[in-house]
């Protein structure tokens, strides 16, 4: 009997600090209103760097400029209401953002953006969407930085799907 393969949901997160405050989003989730780093899922045909820039723009209306990889994390979450069991593989990037783009709406479910101190974030631990929110900030504060090219996105990611040739009737 073989062991089932782990098929994690791949996510990215932006860790943005300015003057001792970190950029977070407040969002609606099935568990209620939660706080998170600007984050989201890697989509087909994009690299992790493209995904973190897209997700940050969608959730904060700000363009993100990645500077370093903070870390790669695995976590598991079981939704209390449905029992859905999901394992996440998160790549967290540090960088900076520009001013919000005028007139740009925030992604569905995002209520607002916040700039909070580490102490304020810790005080809201019960509202964290994921334990990785604080772990990523702790790692950022500890100075963890890896080169952006540590995670390589091969060109095959960007090639359209090739469909197998159909055998002609004989």
C-alpha cells in the first residue's frame, strides 16, 4: 500500500516594513475577519516573484518591489467548520511598496490595509489568519534574507500547455 502524496497549496507573501510598522491586510475568511500578510496563491504560468507582486497589488493597491526571500514555510490548516485539511507551502519575500494606486480597488474580501508595529501584531494573535504571519515577521526581524534567485522558475512554467497528438484513424 502506498502513502498518499502531499499536494500543498503554493502561496506567496510580502513582508513589508516601514518605520517599524508592517503592512498587513484585514480580510474576510470563513473563520471571520482575520489579519494576514499580503499573500495569495501561485497561479498557473507565473513565477513566485510574479505572484507576490500581483497578490500585493491586488490586496493593497500598492506595487511591490521584492528585495529578498525571507523563507520557505510549510503549514497545515484544518478548517473548523468544514474539516477541510490543507497544507500550504509559502514563499515569503521582503521588499517595499509604493503609494497606493489612486482608484484601484482592493481584492474581494480585503477590508483594508494596516500598518502595525510588531507589538500590535502580537496583541492580535487570535485574529491571525495563519501562524506563518508572525513567523515571517519574526524571521524578517531576525535578519533572514536570501537571494531572490534562490528559487528558480524554469522557462517551462511559461510555455502554453502542449496537448498530445491524437492518433489518426487507420
